[in-house]
C-alpha cells in the first residue's frame, strides 16, 4: 500500500498542475439542461452531470465523460421507492435546484455547484470533478472552523480534518492508539456544518481532508464511479436518518445477538465446544451464542482454508452438536473466508464452477499468502455467488445460525486480479459489501422467516442494509488496544454501522493475563453493541476460565447485560427505524459546543446512559465531561452537573451515569435470551426538579420474526412523567397488536430515585395505594408503595394490562 499511496499522491500533483492550466482558460462551462421526472441533467463543455433526488434532503450528483468507465452504485439502496418534489429556478448566471431540505445552487460559468440548507451554505465544489487517464475525483472548499468526522475505522482522533486517509481496506494486526488505515474504510465525511458527503466509489484511492491544502477536501480514486451524494439535516441525528434513508437501514437482528458470546481462536474439537458450554453453565454465566473459528474445517491454521466442511475427525457429529446447542438456546456462528486454497478439498470444484476471480489470461487467479496458495471467490459474478451460496445453504440446513465473514477486505488482493465487473483496484473496497449482500439476499429468499446474523470485517457505505455487523479487527490485547475502541465505534455509527464492536479483552498478543485490563474491557462491553470476548487462545478470552475474582466481577456485568435487554433491544429497534447508533457521541447533546466533537473518552449508550470506559491501569477516579444537565451515578445515585464530573471507581465499577428524568427498563436475571419475558418489568425513574417532562419506551416482539414491526406483531410500551408543584404524574400507554408470547398483564416495579420523604398519596387511575411502612409488608403486598430511606428510592408496584394507565405520586 505504501507504493500505491505514493503513486496516488504523485497523480494528485499532476492533477493540480493541469487544474492550474484549466483555470487559465479551460474551465468547465454550462451548455444546457433538461429536467425529467425531477432528475436534472446538465450538458457541460466536457461531459454532463446528473442531479438525482434521493429524499427531501439528499442528492446524488453523477458526472460523466465519454470513455470514462462507470461502475454501479454500491451505496444507494435501490430497493427503496423514492418520490421527491424538486423545483428548478433558472436565472441568467445560475440555476437553483431545490428539494424541501436541500438546494443545489449551480453556477454556469465557471461551472460549479454549492449546496445550501435553509438558505445557509453547507459546502461547495471548488473545482469540482476532475479526471485524468489514471485518476479521478472531486475537490470541495472547506470553511475555516469546520470539523470533519468519518472515513470509517481509523485511530486518529474524532476530528479528522488535516488528515489524508487511504481508501483501501487493509488489515492492521495488533493496532493500538494510532492507525490511519484499517479494515473498514468509508469514503464519506460528516461535517460540523451538518452535511454528509459520500463518494460512491469502490476503487483504491484517498480522501485528503485539508492535509495538502487546508481549505480543500479532495477525493481521489484510481478508477470507479464518478458520483457523490450530499445529505443535509437540521441536527446530527436527523442527518444520520436522512443518510440511512439513502444507503439503507440496518435490519433488526435476532434478540440473541444482544446476548453473551463464547468465542476464541479457536475451539479445536466438538468435545472442547461441549466442555466450554458446560463451563458457562457451571459458573452461572448466561450464554446465547458460540463462535467457531477456522478449526471447524481443518486441524491447523494453514492448508485448509476453502474446505468449508466439517472436519469430522474433530467434529464427528456436527449436526447433533448444533441441535444440542440450539436445544439449550445457544446459536452457532461459523467463520468463513472468501479464499479457496489450491490444497483445499474444494479447489477443483470451485474452478469447474467458474467461481473464482481471474488473472489477465482469463484463468483462475492464484497467489500466495499466509494461509497457503489460493484463489479468491468472485462475489461480483453470478457463478461465484451461486457456488458460494450452495455451501452456506447446506450449513444453514444443518442448523448454523449466523456467519462470521473474515479476511474480507480482502486481506490479500493482487492488483491484476480480474472480477466480473472490474479489476481488484476498481472494486476492492466493495468486496465485503457484495459478500454480505450475497448472504443477506439468498438467506432472505430461502429462509424468509429468519433474521440474518452477518458479522464481517470489511464493507462499503450502505453495507448495513444487508445486516452487516462489523468488528474492529485484530486489536492488541493491551491498554493501548482498549483506548481507541470508543472512537472506532462512534465513527462507524455516524455512517450507519451502529453495531461496530471490539473483541472484548483484546485479540492479539499478550504474554500474561492482565486481570485489570480484562475486567475493564468486559465492563465496557456491557455498553457496546455486541458482547463477544474473543482472542488468541494462549490466554483464554472466556471469563469462565479465569480466577474467582475475575469471574465474580465479570459475571455481575454479564448478568447486567441481560437485565438491560428491554433497554438494549429498544435501542436496536430505534436503529432499524432511524439509523440512530446505539453508541452516540456527546456532541449530539450540545451541538453548539464544537469542542465536544473531539471528545472520545465517553459516549451515550442510548438516551439514558453516559459511559466512560476505564482505559488506564490503577485508576481510582475518572474525569468525565458532561454535555449539560443533571446526571446520576448508576451505582450510587450520586448527582453530577456542570461541565465535568469526578467519578470515583473501584475495580468493580466504571463510570456509568444516568440522565435526570430517564426511565431505565430492566427484567430479572436470565440464563438465555430465549427465556426473555417482561411479565415482570422493572422501571427505574430518575427524578429531579430539572426533569419537568420526560419519557421512555420499550419495544418488544418475539425476537425472531422478520419485520415484526411492519407486520404489527409487536408492542411498544410508552412511559411519560410530568412534574408539578405537588408531585409527579406518570402515564403508561402501549401500541401494537402484540406478539406470540407477549404477557397479557405485566407486574410493574417502579423505582423512583431521588425521593427523600414518604409520599402523601399514591394513586393508580384515581384509586389510592397503601403506603407501607416496612419492606417486608411491601414484599408481601400485591400492590403498594414503600420508601426505601437507605437508598432514597420510592418503590411502587402494580399490575398493568397495557391499557392507558395513570399513576399519581404526591409529595
């Protein structure tokens, strides 16, 4: 890649030279325009440009020039029907092409386009589109105080302005606190000016975010589609919603995906799998999924990739193993790779099926890498997709529940590899995207009743619509590896990938077990999208194989993860509807404080929680920035406000704060998500005088039905609180037609935090409750209220059928 980046920089300099010549008299000029079904096409002196509305606040801008090869759009969700009312106004010197939430101001001479939102300039082309024989791209002008996020997985800080970002998905084994190029790059930026710019180009290239010229954003690619997409919004969450409306929404995963995973590199035998599952049960750890790395199809690391069939010596009865695990509520996920070694059992079959990418002579391309001499499945060809799916289909029928797509950058991808639609350098960054699309679409076609689980290491803008769950790669098992994980997940979440997560505990290296590091990483994991400890096997990644103190601390956190299922599943539902990430940056809370954009040490977990992982050894106090408002310590109920909080921690705790006015729904302890029920629903409400009105919700379905919400097979439980001079009035409502297994009636345990004195009156729909003096009486009562003076919590319990219900609590 060093040579490739050097070459691209050289091409960029050549372009700048020719751009200078153009400015002397060869500028791009407007010739004519045509509006057809709200699509505006403009003839130019050197080609044409088409502006296509994608929604009320998003435009695709596609430049074309004769002889310049184009590839299809990978980023745009072509399945969604779009009807957008656009308005064109023509003046002597310019055109104004307006959508309800975005206007393209098109200057005729010299030709360039600026983009405005509600009359405010967002961004504009500098010299705009450029193309030489070997390089193409775009140049935009940057405003002086503008900050830029995006580019996908990088460890560079949140604001990436001033950086030059390679666009070539590439493994970075053992990374820690700095990485400019990693597994999952994205050719897109989000600006502090509240626009998003996406370059819909899968080729090898770079984004220069003011590194070479401080006021210029330059996108460069060796080939590929010459289009970009610009999106606007009134707020950052709305900007994300408009973006995923264009690129596709992440489908709701199965509920088990939010449970605890057993995973390592790797389980060598069926016996080891069964023993591990028993160990989780013996140690009282909930478990929902088990991941098998490459030993399921071969006895060692090298020489077997591509077999993709059970090694029956090590796994003599895999079908029975899968069935037995499923009987216990444990789903099995298999690693697969797109490489077929010439030494594998499927090489001849893959060649005969025309499934492999070609060399320049039209024969299967062969090359060497760590695992052996290999070919690469051509996921861009129908033959390649058919052959690959046939393998997956057979494994699905055996009972496999999900897929882990590894090495899908692809990790090794020679430039002279030829795919059905282009060379390696033209399509490299879309390889994982098309792989995920294959799995998602074929499973949807063949198993329409099963929600996909597709975990992959690389993809492209829009891959989230295929259910892709990315992870952050082979991170160092060190404090340096833990430090960047919040940044990585936040950056990916801003661009549609709300399930980006890390190998909990770290993956690579580590000579001795570091108890403190391990505990801190797994504590953080409770508040990240997927709970999956995973590592090289020299140090066990599973908590059940460690010392008692480690087990006891981690067990409490894993059980907390399960108790939070109603909250977490509701976050997943919200993501599927709006694209709102599960992990959210603090600047969402205070958009005027642009300094918060740079903050990566803490984040919001949904709307209620603020979490700050402990990323240094020996820490007993953590300073946490606050975005405003009042916050409660989740463990102690201590209150914080102002710009920052000094939070004391022990090995058993990390800073977890709860917003004043928040509802936090939980259920009782579970062994498995299969047992999930909200028949008893605990609601913790954090009362404070500043929280005069607040609300919360719980979304529920059966955890497995595809598009349960669209079918009406769900319940949405809504909670509202309004504070007045004489108390708090709560309102409980629900919507939806229900789902199989839904409780007919729920026992609600409402715990009102920050309540110091016994209430004067508690009533449900006007009927007064008994206010009990002793905890033992409260425990025995079917309904009632009791003030726990030791915690400052007013506890109330009652039954709720789902019909509208009012609860009044008076001082």
